[in-house]
């Protein structure tokens, strides 16, 4: 029992990311804020012709056109809501939403290459007063295939460089996150705080 409590506490300390959402009513100028449910990763939709991790984060943290009811003036209107990270994790896990539903209701894979920086500063999306805002890319899980079938590989930073891990071959060193990646697209990213 104690082992499971310690393990859960440790996992929470390492991966837990929590947000505060806020918006202001344009009718009565009341500011609203609330904590969003916390999790162990952020799932980012991929947008634009040349998507980057930064613009995916920007879109995630500003939600436009939500119908929200104001508790003070009781108006129900479309509003913009911003989110700020109030609990930055030691290990920041990002899930790139590679599968989306099209206009016809059919699920398709989003194959755009997303610019992944080697280091990443979370300060633009953190609530004021947070420290140690810089992170370094440690591993990437890649996917090739469709919703119904596919194959996963990983690239992991070690003390001797970046290694490719694939259950169809022996681990081997590679010269970067993109070298010889073929049709594989990044799916899950792990950044550790530096």
C-alpha cells in the first residue's frame, strides 16, 4: 500500500501539469478563473501549413468562441478563454493529436511535420512567478500508418547521443531527431526541465 502511495506521489511530482483558465465578461467586466482538471500530458492539435510546437501551444492556451455563462450578469455569450500553467512538471509530456475527424466524419491522420525545438521555454504559457521554465527534448515516439494499423518507434537521448529504438531492429545511434525518419511522424514528446 505504501509503495503505491509513494509511486503515485512520485509520478505526480514528475509529470503533473495543471492549468488555470480565465476569462472576462464583456457585459459586466467580471473576471472569472477556475482550475482545469490536471493531467500528465498536454494534447495539442496540429494547425497551419508549417506548424511548430510553439504555435500549437499558443492555440491550446487560447480558446476562442466558447459559449460561457457569466455568474454575475447571467449572460450566455461566446467568449475567449485563456489558460495558464500553474503547476509546471519536471517532465513535460506533449501528445501531438495526429488523428482528427474530417468534415465527412471520417478519421484521418494529420501528417504535417511539426517543428520541434531542441530546447523549449514554457514561460509564455505559465502563470507569473514560475521559475525554471526551460526544458530539453529527451525522447520522441514516432508513428507511421493509419488509425487501424501502424508501427511505433522511439528516439531517446542518452549519455552517448540519440538512439533509435525499434522492435524490428537492434537499437542504434542516429544523428538527430529527424535523420532517416522516413514516413514516421512525431506523436509523443518528452521534455525534461533543465
